[in-house]
C-alpha cells in the first residue's frame, strides 16, 4: 500500500513539472510540443522542441537567435542525460530526423565552428574540433548538390540514445534546442 502511494506521488512530481532534477537540469514544464528545463548552476533555461521540424536558420529565428550554446563536455553530457531520461519516461518524443539543432556552424570558415545568432552574426564562442563527443567520422562536410554540411546537431545516429555531435545540411529540418537566460538566478 505504501509503495503504491510513494510511486504515485513521485510520478505526480515528475509529470506536473514541479522541480524534479535530472542531470542537474530542473524539469520545469511540459508545454505539449516542447519541454522546458532550467540549469540553475549556470542560470540558463532550455527549451527542447521535439515536435517541431525546422531548418537551422528557421530554428535560430524561432529561438530569437538563441539556439543552445553547447561548447563543453560537461554541458553536453548534462543535456544528453536529460534528453535520454525524459525520453525514457515517455515525456519527450524522439527528435525529428534523429537530431536537435544547436547553435554551432562553420558557415564562415570550414572546420571553424562558432555559435551563431543567425547565418551571419557570430557570438565569438567557438566549438573546438577536439571537443568530444563528435561521432567518429564527423565533422565530414559531406557534399549534396554542391552544398556542404555546415550546421551542428546533437544526433542520435544509431537510435540507441547515444547522442553525439554531427555536422549536417543547414536546410534539413530537425528538432532544436533553444536557450534563454534565467532572470532570477546567480551563477554558482
């Protein structure tokens, strides 16, 4: 009897978005077509748009020029663990085309990845090539109709939830991750 009550209470905590912490990201809400989470350590919020499919430029516009800046392994792992756990709990659908756009691109200079607000405005923040975890054969700038792969996604290539980085064609439509500053927060 007590076990059932505890499970129901815990399930309600998660499903109502009342502050459950997964991978140091606080689950805030399920908006139906996206999930909102807060990284209170870094004062950044994330929106995981799993049910929308957009090109990289359209996603950047939809995010108000704030596609996620994922430029270190710790943050990457935090986001990956959050995505995997929330998908496991059936709150997050698999991303469209197996990937989430993030804000990095090498449109300006091949193999020099920077985080952009849009097609031409760099934030000055870089994504080092030695930064793991790129898939083994990535980035490869594969060509299609004379156009190379210039935009970065967190990709689930094998369908086993092992999300890693990959460059892809910016015009391809995928799910995406936006970020926004948390106004009432002090970084730790």
